[in-house]
C-alpha cells in the first residue's frame, strides 16, 4: 500500500504496489488524472489496474 499524490509516484505505484491511498480532498478532475497515471504504471508492468486495491 502506497500513499501517492504526484504523477510519477502514482505511475510507480501502479507498477509495483498492491494498493494505493489516493487523496480525495481534491477536485474530481484530480482523481481522473491520478487514475490515468496509476493505469499507466500498471500497463507498463503488465498488470490490471483492477488488481490494485483502492480502499476509499
């Protein structure tokens, strides 16, 4: 589980982590971009974004 905010850390999280804690005290557009970065990292590692736990 990694708490990530910035785009590079979110992409790395998608690559290596089993879960992510996103910041939900932000505009909805932030979360859309965060999930895009998370998917980018997951795709790079050949992982499915749905396998990454997001407990919010």
